[in-house]
C-alpha cells in the first residue's frame, strides 16, 4: 500500500473518530467503512465500523467487524475493545469490564473505552464506579455525552433451566469463569406489548436523575397544597408554634398540615407516636423563598450525587440522612419546632464529600479542585447558618455528618473497594 493511501486511511480514521465522539454516527460509519475499503488490514478501521454500528443498532455488522479485528490484532488495545463489544452484544457486562480494563492498561487515553466501561458498570449496578468512568470519558472527549453511542438494553435475566437449544452458558470463557452467561435473549418481536413498553420507558429515563426530580416535585407539590390551604402562596406558615408544657401539645394557628407535620423534640419525647414528624417535616417549608432555595440546592448537588451512588442508595442517603438530621435538631433544640429539607440536602452534600475524599486518587489532578470547591460551599453555608435567624444549624450539621458516613459506607461496600483496586 502506497504512502498516499496510508495517509488517506489515517485521515479517515481521525475523521471517523471525531464524528463518533461528536454524535454524528452515520458520518462516522461512512468514514470507517471507506477506510476499510482502502485497507482491509487496518484493525482500527474495522473497530470503528463496530463502534459506529453498535450505536446505530446494526449489531450483526458490529459483531462481524469485531471478529475481523480479533483476526488482525487480537492482543492489542483494539482487540481487547473488540472483545468488550462482543461481550456487550451478549450482555456479559462483567466480562466486558474485564476487557475494558485491559484497554485502559494498553491505551488509557481512549474516551470511547472509558464511556463503554461506564455503560457496562451501570448495567451491573456499580453506579459510583460508572460515574467516574463517564467523567473520565467526558474529559478525554471534550465534555461530549457518549451515552447515546450504546444500546439502552435491559439488564439480562440469568437463565439456568430452560435454556433453548443452541444457547450456551459461556462458563468455559476464562473472562467469565464461574459466572452465568446471558447470551440468550428473546427477540424484540417475541416480547409482549407490556414488556416492550417497559423497555421503552427504561430507555427513555436512562441516565436521567429520576429520584432528584421526583423529590423536587414532591416538595413543590406539598408546598402548593399548604399554600392553597393557607390561601397564601408566598408565606403559608400561619404563625409561631409553641409547646404547651401542661398538655404536651403543639400549639399552632390555622393550617392543619403544619400542625400535624412539623417536628419538635419535646413533642416527640412526650408522645413517641409523634416520631413520624421527623419524616414529614422534611417535606414542609415555611415560605416560597425557603422551598425555592432548598430545591435549587437539591437540583445542583443532587443530580451529580445520584449518578455517583445510583437512585436507590441516593434515596436512602436523602431519607435516612434527613431523619437523622431531624433527630439531632430535636435533641439540640427540643423546644423549637423545625421543618424543611435542609437536613436531607446537607446529607446529600456530605455523601458527595465522602466520594471526593475517598476517590481523590482515581479522580486525578481535578480532585483537589473539586474538594476545594466542596469545602468552600460547606464553609459558606455553615457561616450563613450561624449568622442568619431561624436557621437550624444542628439540623444542617447532623445531615452533613450522617450523609458523609452513609456515603463512606456505600463507597466502601462497592465491589472494587473490597478488592482494593483502582476505580478508574
């Protein structure tokens, strides 16, 4: 092959990679296909065809292209990435992660490989590690969103009994030794309308911070209800609350939602059945400014934290941290009624801080900057809390500490932390 053809192939490969990372998948497929036509021995060109067709949903073409790569360059980073794509097509995500770790060792600067690793980690429930891989992919690709390059598939269901004829378990594969393979999946045409609808719904919300949006929606909805009952959109809290030492009752004026929802230490101590208020108080706010600032804070810190910990753990941090913050507030100032989502939000903030401190090596040079920003906002909020009236400082500190501890527990419980391996 002459020098001019070699140069043209290299140019097509660079163009194809730029198109792919930029989301122009059809153009990428065209460029890589042209490179294959010019040089059928170019493993990288075949790999590009596989990457582009994986994004286009042409899985048969992607599979054939990967096998060409393995014939041409089985021990290279290209070969490891081709094997990873084949494992993804078989929904064998653990095995794909194994190969993608080899790609990182051989060629750590591939944004696509880090993004694919994040995708596979999410499929097996390791959302914290997935967020790190996706962040690294974004840095390497110029902050491009590469999630759209991968199929929004459902997690496969392990099949042991009733495997159709011709399906294999794949246990002989060294990368998946001792694991169940998920090769057999019923074709789309054989699935019921209900199953198709569920699959479409999961694809539609893939990567969306559903829990954060739901929590914001619930808080706003509750506020609107109390505002309607009070006939006051801007400040529905109908006056000061006090504790009647003779009857053990909370004395209030007007709105029944506040009467039955706010929490107070003395009230709970007098009647332990009132402990439910530690939960309900998290969804009540005294003014439109109060709920607005809290929901804005939840939006900014919650989206990233949900992606790090995953929806279930994130929700656990929010609810458990919020309740524990309420306990601290009730003990510290038992005579003062309190309400608001601040304790739960500080718990999310604390969990994010735990992530930064415990994963600072994996984050690389950006870690110190992120930790510095976290500390700045922490100090700013605490100073504001101590200086402003009617701010539950104990609630904030209780939420922060409980969230940090919960975040540390969840991070330590991740599979890679137990193995002592690196994160990204």
